[in-house]
């Protein structure tokens, strides 16, 4: 061992363990806490001491947050907020409203932590109506952690197709493995352990803990945030970590200790059905007597959002390479956007694109300014050496991914057996880290494709069907 170990100035009584630097990193990751002294020195620790130190440091952190939160809260909202009677009425009215108005979603008819976890992951960034189409099918095929962990990722992605944000499915699969190996197939009850599962963030962990295990922890999704902000007439822009921390703290203060799961779900449901983004239906709201935003006629203007990141426009080239009845596809690597999914070769038409530069035909030797499909067609003919009528411009495809607004020029290139390997080798060099395969048109239906690729595959099927009939 390179560095001499030091004894901590406290008795290491009940564990006697020495935390290796790796374990220490895991521990501090788990608790989001570390002090420079502990990082620098390789101490031996007692878990009891570690627990005390963690509580001390987290109390300090919370005291600091609370102090700045309180001043911000006092500045923005009225004196009613935080009063015990006000909170009591809030809990009673909200939970009472939920008891009679809750929508009968399938995930509300169970207390199975696995089923609740799957629903919470599916509901991330996705509308309830969409999730309702996928959830029963998914649970029928994967009724428990073990069936999900043992299934091939391909199959999970295929079942996920259409729900979007495929990384969620990959994380779900990884988390199922972890639950099986580390927790014997049971979702852990402790919040820090739930939070450590792949794909489970602050919101999802607390939703599982409160709904499945009845723990008194808050949730704060977009709907809850809107209700909360309007109730207290919070006029600061939201989306900054400081204001977000404050809202989390208020939500934690409000959660009903008797019915935390119902309280949290009621906040979300109220936000999605009554306290909607535009024109909240205040006359139907169970909290109208308590709502400061409504009283000040400010509710419709809240929440005030932080400025959005600017939209980035991008051009792409998508190539549908057909040889006999097979198409060249590539699979995105795990860490990439769309990791694990298959797609037609598509590359951005930017200056650093592998389509341009040395080793390419003269038309592609330097990046053009605004890419015009005629120039691109000419360049692609040079690149492939194919006959004029082998290349067809099928038009443009527009789609959005996060802040990107993408316009893809889609070309269909029919390759002879002779040209096939030469062109596919050249295209393979554009993304050497990705898996490539020639996939038959029938098999395309069973493959987990990206959303734009699925649309193109459907269009291609119609095109070939039309040609066959002609
Ligand atoms: S009274 Fe209106 S603004 Fe206030 S919580 Fe209810 S719906 Fe939202």
C-alpha cells in the first residue's frame, strides 16, 4: 500500500473496517457527502461514526439551504405559507379530493414496488395516455424483476418502441440486474439505495418510496412544481438549483405523514387535470380557498420560467442502402443518444462530419455551406460510383431531439452485389464504433428502431409495395 494508513481520532469499535478508497468513493457517492480531510487521508472508519458525521454534515447543508430558502420564501410569498393550520387544511382537502377523483390507472391498483417503479420510469417525460398503451403489455411480458433482468435487451427495446427516451429501457434492464444480484430480486426500501439504481433520479426514488413503501418524502415533478408555485404565489424564475432546493424543501414540509403516497399523487394529478399550465380551472380546485396565486389573480402567469436554451438547427444525410432485399443498418453504442437502437446510416452535415474531407471524392473534399440536395446527390454519386438512376432523393425528414431541430435529406441508393461491400466499408468508417448489419426487409419489423428510422422504414415498405404492384 503506497500511502501509510492513519488512525482516525475516534474509536473504530463496531466495524473495525478500513474503507478502501474505492469503498470510500462509493460511500460518499451514496450520501453525496465528503470532507476534504477524509478524502485526503485513508482513515479507518466506524459506521456509527460515519453515520454521525454524515448527519452532521447534512444538517449543516440543510441549515444553510433553509436559511437562504426562508429569506427567499419570505420575499416571494405571504405569511400563510408554513402555518400549521394552513398545511393541515391543504393535506385534508388534497387527499380528500384524490380519494374521490383519482383516475383508475393500473399502477394505482397495486402496491407492488416493481410495478410502481416501471410506471414511474415510463411516465418520465411521457404522457399518461401514451404510457397506458405500453404499460399493461410490458408488465404482462415482464411481470417481475427476474423476468426483466433475464430478458435480452433487444426484446425490451422492441417493447419500448414508441415510448421514446430509450435510455430509460436500458437503465431499467441494468437496474433489474442490480436488484437481482444485490437485493435478491426485491426493490430496496431505503431511499439512498433506491436512488443508486440506474435511471432512478431524485423524483423517481421519492415517488417509489412514498407510493410503494409509504415513506414521508416529497416528489416534485413539473405538475407538482406548478401547483406549489401557484399556491404560494412564488414569482421567482424556477429552474435554478437555489429555487429548486427551496421548492423541494417546501414540498417536504407539506407531505402528509399519514398518506404520503396519496398526497404526492394528488399534487401530480391536480397539476395535470385542474391546475393546468394555461387557464387553471380554479373554480373546480379543492385548494381554491388556500391559493395565494388565485387570490392575487396571478396564477395564470406562474410559474415564471428560466430562459430556455437556444434551439440548434442541424442538417443531416440519411442513407437507405438497399442490396437485393436487405438494408444496411447500424446500432448506436450504449453511451450515445439512442444507445442500443438501430437506425439507417445518418450523419450530420457539419464541418467535422466524416462525409467531408480528405479521402472523399472532390465534391465532398470540403464542407459546403448550406447543403443543397442536388449537390449532395452529385457528391453521393461520386462517392458510390453508382449509376444515375440507382440514387433517388426521397425528400426531407424533420424531427427534434432535445434542443436540436434536425432536417435530414433522405437518399435511397440501390447497390449491385459488386458495389455493396465497397460502399458499406466506406460508410462503416463514418462510425467505426457502431455495430453494422445488412437486415432483410421482413426482419426490419422486429428490430428496435429509432423513431425517425421507424417512420422511414414504414415509408420504404409503402414504396416497395407500390413498385411491386406496378
Ligand atoms: S386555485 Fe387555481 S391556481 Fe390555485 S392551485 Fe387551484 S387551480 Fe391552481
